[in-house]
């Protein structure tokens, strides 16, 4: 997996079935876990299979992955 440094500018887009649910420019995050924690809060109320596209504008890489948000005694996050 590509690295993320706290000084990097990350562009994150979350889609579900082709519709954009969230689109933001992030900074100050230092790991994929930080990105997922941030998105967990930002996507409160969303459920189902989602697609995350990350682009690191500082390092020049991009990554696309799917993950599932489910409601069950709080929100659980799974990354596939």
C-alpha cells in the first residue's frame, strides 16, 4: 500500500452505485486508518457498499477500493 504523510494533500471521493456521497480535500492525516476514521464520521448515516477513490496530490498516486458500512449497534466499518 502507498504511504500517507501528514503533510500530504489527499483528495477523497466516496461513491455508491455511481452517485457521489462525499468529495473532499484532506490534509493532516498520516495513515489509511486516519483516512477511514475521518470518512467514518463524515459518512454518518450511509450504509451499504461504497467505493473510495483516493488521490495523493503530493506524492502523485491514486487508489480505488470498496468498503462496506453497516448499521448494527453503532456503525461498523469494513475495508475490502
